């Protein structure tokens, strides 16, 4: 065999081998790329589906959040409305209460000589004391305010009051009820000065009306500068304690 022939045969073998290798490589590449391409395609579909799902979930979440916020706003509106209604109601009640209070206050009246009867009684104990009794002869309650201002005979001055005798509350007389005050006429031991005998008495209430004129004993009563009066009291015993 010539050298040329040997070269030609070797070349053919090499060419056939190269073709075989190329064919195997192409087959492998096609299989691998096919599998790879299929994987990439599946991944793309999956990736495409994922944003859609996320978008849907996000939309649902936004919708849920929006509904929740709306619910809170609605709840807040109801609460505010309720508070406003409550406040308005309270205000109306307050006004009504105030009006009622004023109305109740307007029905209270001070005791006056026109709707009372006043008596003056000399008592044996304590000594040298006169008991003033005021009875409500009207049809409504009345208040005995402060203390009486008795005027004996022609006296010009109003006797001072025992400040410690002031009651904790105003004495209120229902129809038919009585209130009391005591008058210390003169000192028990005779130490008083400027004494005189009084045969008439006027008792002024603290209401600016005319005076009551209860009768005194025919012989009159002895009065000196020890003269004092108590506040109006709701009981006889409280009055005679002064």
C-alpha cells in the first residue's frame, strides 16, 4: 500500500470518528438543552404565576385592610355620635335639673306675720326668760330666718343675739308647726343696769314685714341691759338652753 493510500484511509477514519463524536455531542446537547429549555419554560410559567398570585393576595390584603379600616372608621363614627348624643342628653338633664332647682327654691318663703301666730310666755326656768313661739297658720311651708328682733316698750335698739345659738340649718315650719326663740330679759343676779318695766312687745321677723304684737303679762316684764335673744330653734328645749 502506498503512502498516499494510507493517508487517505487514515483521513477517512478520522473523519468518520469526528462525525461520530459530533453526532454524539449534538445528541447530548439536544437532550440536555431540551431538558434545560423545558425547565426554563416551566420556571417562567411558575414565575409568571407567582406575581399573579402575589398581586391577587395583595389585592385581597388591601381589600381586607380597607374593610378593616372602614370598620374602624365606622366604629369610631358610631362612638363619636354616641358620645355627642350622651353629652347632649346630659346637658338637657342638667338644664332641667337647674330649672327644677330654681323652681323648688322659688316656692320657699320666709315666715311673715300675715301667715303666723306669735305668743310670748314668761317661763319659770331659766330665770328671767321669755319664750317666743311662732306657729305657721298658712298653707305652705315657711322659713324662720335668723333671729327675732324684739322691741320692748319704747326701746330703740335691737337686743344682741347669742351667736353660739345659731342652728346648723334654717328652721322650716310646715303648716301647723312651731318655731321657738328665747329672750333673756334681765340678769338673774340683779347685776344688770338701766332696768325698766316693759308692758308692750313688738317682734320683728327677718322678712321686712310689720311686727307681731304678742301680749305681755298685765304687770309687764323687767328688762335691763343684759337683754339677749337666741336664734330661731326647731324645739322648745333648744330655745330655752340660752
